[in-house]
């Protein structure tokens, strides 16, 4: 903020009673000989908030204060205002009305600055105020990440030096020089920094015909990041820069490459695992972001109190083997590291063999698998035994040789931790037997199988009770837990806020299934019982399935039913037809739904647009014999309105079936997501598909308005297809 505004701001804040006069005077004296503004001083000391300062300025100057996340910006405005002006003067263009341009700034602009913008752009300026961070995020959203950097590169690069990918490959020296250019380095740094700020675990850079897609995986879900179209002209040097950071061969484009880089961002050191694969339109790169130090403790894994006590008993055992099971990306390694961290003392020698080493832990000897030189899990395990370990961790049991060595190590007085790829805990037993282990070895050495999945956590800042939750869903939760009545089941959701980037989720936690091997289970293992028999015995002894563990976290407000459905889809909501019929009978007979016009709403009618858009749906509640809680289906729409839509399906759905629908709108970062009810089903004879007409059930007013605006805009433009 301009220093000349400091005295004015001091008077405004005092007049409005926001800051004491003594504090303001002390602040003015402290910043008198520095470049810091009064507003920056007050924010640094935590004496007020940026929002209060801007609202006070807005009221004094008779201008508006806006939250930019709630303000739509037309694409035509972005196209007319170059990002170099917006970035240089730190404003966000919002609207053009005739010859008047409305811009949002984080401080009042002086007359000279307004004149500069007016002369450069040719518009009269109308000023509104918004938070600085909102302006930065809005510039990224509408212009694309690194748009100002790319524009500077374009300005400095002669047109004749613009090359296609094929031409660039022939001039390796030029690529390497450009990859070391300060602007390209800055652009790559911006991509990594943005990932860190958004809590992303992976960065995906993917080339397609004529464009580049950048995506971040946040809390296990991929989100598109807006990038300028011009980034495709610099994709080769961007990839080369990443290869240079990772010590990879920048000349090689035809073979996959894997590398590693260490970067420091703010006060955090990050370990980047980089992987390149060739595609028809160039190389695709994924960067896995790992903190250098282990951040989780056993208490922070999301364990229920009784499970935490059991975990602590397991890791104190002098010998035996504990298996953590689950698919890739389910947090198995994090759980194992948390266990090791708990028992990591000077009295114990702990050795791990991993592929790759994901976290560095002081006091633990870590060994990296290297298949190229013959160092695999089995060979590493044999060598580790000669280092007098008390506790060993094997990253993964992949074959019978590794499994047999790990089992025999556990039988000879060592505590061993390892992982398996199975769907549930009981399947871990049959998996070990299938790869060649004798049942008696499994029964005598394994102490527990722990299955786990990761679910997103409801954002604590915007958590609210989900009053639109279906009664049938509450009935099922109560039925599965066998302890709660449906009336006592409360379901929560996040409505979306700035902290969670309007997703409703912030962070992830684990749901577990803990199978302890006792005498009865050992007898079943020795008798080569099936996984179903073992699971039945364990649940009769009080074991909570992942489904039940997930429902406990739903009731506690930690996560949502949808998250539990996604990660336990093989079990959750997989009611057999008889069970579904029984649940339906208990709920009472329902009147048959009559087909109604899809565009009608209980309060008003909405315009309909014939358009093909990508849509995903999943069955939440079925009125027919079809099972629920299955995988997501990809489809397209036939037409849409703010009241509902018609989508294509290769199978019929019963009237009244409830779907979870995610509809992607062009040029929109966030899809429309809500529950829908099937109102009409029509068979298309020619290609044996079905038109499924659904109406929206729980769409918010803001989302419906956004949807309706999109439909009206396309109808006005006269576009029938997108």
C-alpha cells in the first residue's frame, strides 16, 4: 500500500474503533524510516485483519469490497486485459461496461496509477477492493498458473525461435540453454510452489494434441489447474528443466525415466520423485511430493481408541510379523513408519528395505532396493539379518521367496513389519498361501493383518450437518453398526470455504480393519479355511470391518458416507437383492413415481439445453434389484437444465433410483455435484442404450444459479453442441 495512505488509514481505523490510537501512533513511528506500510505492520503484528482494513477503506471511499471467489468474470474481459498489466499493477479485471473497466485491488490506487492504467488500456477505471490473496488466486484461475512468466518469455523470445517439439529435439543445446533460463526456472518453481501451497501430493503434466494439462492430486483427488495455452510452446524446456533437476538424460524422449530431486520451499525440504513416460504428443511427467521427514505419529493416524491400544500392544511384541494390506496409495507405508517411529529408541536396532525409501528417519537404517544390480527384497533381507536387527520392515512381500524369508525371520525372534496388496485383512492370509507359503508357517508367525484405506476429512471450518442425507442411508449405517437407531445417526458435510479451496474436505485419515491372529483363527488357517470363513470368525469376536470403521467416522463427523463408499465399494452398500428387498420392506412401501417433465421444478421451470457434456454417476440407492455402491460410470448428457438432465446409459435403471452425479461444465474448474432421482427411462432401440432422465435433489441455490447461467448463456449464443 502507498505510504501516503498510512495517515489516512490510521485515522479511519481509529474513528471506527478498530485499533487503539497509541498502537497506531507507535506503528507510524516504527515504519517511518522503512518501506513497510501501516497496513503491513498491523497485519504482521496480528492487530487487525486485512478484511477489516479493506472494509474500512471501502466505506470511507464509498467503493465496494468484494470476495472475488463469489464474483464471476467473463472470458471476454480476460482476453482484453493483458496479464502483464494486471500482474504489474496487482489488480484483477472484473467487468467491462462500455468504456468503463472495473478492477479489484488490494489497496486504494492513487490518481497517477489510475491514469497509467487508463492510458495503457484505454478504459475509464472503476475501483473495488479485495484481499491480496484473493486477487493472486483469481489471476491464477482466470489467466493460468505462471501466465505472467510465460508472457515475459514470449516477449523476450523472437518468433523465429519458436519451435515445434520435433524441431526442438534436433537442437538439444538450445533446449538445455533455455531450460537453464531464469524465466523457465521460475515457471517450474511456480508449478512446484503452487502444489506445495495447495497440499498436493502429486503433480501431473500431460501433453495432448495442441494443449498441455496440469493437474494436482489433493487429498487423493485430481484437480485441474488453469495454465495459459502458450505453455505448449515451452513444454520441452520445462521438461528439460525437470530432468536437469532430477539428474536425468534430457536427450532421451523414447524411454521411461525415473529420477529424484530435493528442493527447499519456505522452511520445508521436499523430496521429489520424478517419473517420465513417452506419449504420442510428448513426454508425460508425474512428480510425487514427499516431505523429507516423517510427519505422522501413531496417534494421528485416525485410529479408534480401542484400535490404538491394540496397535501399541502389537508393536511391543518381541517377535512375529505384522502385515498392513491395501491397494497402492492407501497409506500402508505411512502406517508402518508411524509404528517404527513409536518404537524407535537407542535400545533397538531397526532396519528397513524399501522400494523406494519414502521418508528419512533418524536412528533407522534404511536400504533401497536396486533390481538393476540384483539387490531385491529377498537378497536384502538375508544381508539385513547379519546386522543384528531387533525390528525389520520389508516394504512389500511380492513373491514366495521374500515371503518365506520374512516369515522365518519372524520365527527366529525378530519383529517384522511388511505390506501386501489385498482388499481386506482376511484375504492377506489366502494371499500368502497362494504364493506358496505353508499354512502352518503363516499361522505360527503372523500376529495380525491390518487392512486400511484413506478417506477425505470434512473441513472443520465449514462443517455442517447434512440435512439432505437420505433416510435409507441412515438406516443402513444404523443397521451395519448394530447399535445406533437411525434417528441418532447424524451425517456431516463441508459446504466449502477458502481453507479447503471450496471442496468441503481438508486432509485425509485412514479407516482400518484389524484382524488379530488368535488360537481360533490359527486353527482356521491351518485347515486352509477361506477368507470368508476367517472374516466371519473374526467379526464374531468383535472385529470391525472397514465399512463399520468408516461408519463410526461418519457419525463422529470426520468424513462423509460418500468417502466410505468410494474406498470400500466392494463391501459397502453391496446389499444382496434379498437384503435390499428386506430393507425396502422395513422402510415401508413407496408410491410409484410417475414420469414427469425433466425441466420442471417444484417452484419454477428452467430452460433446457441440448448438449453433450461429460458426466459421471454412481448408484447411491436403488429401487430395483440392482446393487448399489458400485463404481462410477462415465457417460454423456443428452440435454441439461438447472432442474435436471438426461444422460445416456447402457443399462436401464429403476424409477426412483438415487444417483450421485458429477457434471463437468466447459471452462469451469469445479464440477456440479449433487444427488439425483431417476424420473424416466426410455430405451433407444437402435443402439440398445437408454435415456435416463433425472431431477436434482440436493443442489444448492448457488450451484443451481451457476448451472442456469451456463444454460442461458449457451442458448443466447445459439450453440447446440459443445
